[in-house]
C-alpha cells in the first residue's frame, strides 16, 4: 500500500475465472518478491472508529500500523497512511502503546514498562477497559500494477478469529482492492479527482461491480464478522 493519501475501493466475496484471468494479465507489483505474501493481521477493532489499526505478523511491512479514513465518494474511499504511524516490531513499548491508545480514544490501558512483544500488545488491548476487539485475519495476497499509478490486490482470506473465537466463513472468501499506488497528499483538487477517476476506470475495466463482491473496507468486514458496529464512515458525520 502506498504511503500518504490514496483512493481505494475494496470488496469482499468471490471472484470469477474471468476476473482472475484479467488480474493475472497485469504485471506483478513487486517482481523480485514472492508470488504470494502470507500474512497474519491482528486488527484492533473499535466500533464506529475510522482508524484501521493492525499488527502485522509475517509477510511484508511487519509492525503496528494506523490507517485513517479521511473521506469517501460512493464506494471509493480516501485513506491516509502516514509513514510515521507504521511502527516496527522493535519499537513496541509502553510509550508507543500509550500514544496509540490516546489516538484511539482508549483509556485505562494497563501497559507495563519496557519493550513489549506482539503477544503482550494484543493481550493489553484484549483486556483493556474499552470496547476494543482483537480480530486476527490470516490471508495470502498478491498485488499487480494495473497502470502507471494504480495497483490491484487480490487476497484470499484463510481464517478469521475475533475475541478469541473462530468466525465461520462461507469459503472461499476473497478481498479485492483497487487503489492509487502513488501519494496524493500534495495533489491539487483536480489531481485528487483524477486519482479517484483512475481507480474507477480500473473498477470498470475489471467489471468488478458484476463480481460477487460486497464493497466494504476491513473495518466494515470485521463489523460484519463480529455482528456489531456501523461503517466507519458514520464517524465522519456523513451517515
């Protein structure tokens, strides 16, 4: 995923053989990397929050990461991924976790001093006196370049647990994302609109609206899996 501001469309469900063939016609985003990136993302999910917080173990970009929903237009969403809010695993400590908790509006976090392991971080959120839920999503993903400034990601969801319980899934479950691969942070209004139009063009080219995919982001998906909460868009004061 690109750092900075970018437009993103994401859907969950099934994909057709026609989509797979079209997807595989695009060149791999990372030619020197593995064909599939196997990851386990531990999402710190808070009802109605517009901040996507995940602890990634395995695959690329391991660490604690914050991703903020800024705006949306239809099913296409504008997200901010500040590189200063991607914290490597060796940076996890009391100061950092208290800082992240403050950004999330969480209190009563019992954080011990010193270096923290990923397991300790997740346990702290699980036992916090707040409404946070830890949802683990096991997946394998692949990204391809659909144009000079657009990437498409196909991920297969292999397993989901939330609150320590297995979430039954109607397999197979896939996630497809179309997003800008360049930072639009300093883009003019016209360039920002062009970035969104480029995403829409690939959605149309891949005929994604005809696939068995439900447009939603990971925060929405977790809300569906755990059966509570609303879309994080409601936190923008629009819905």
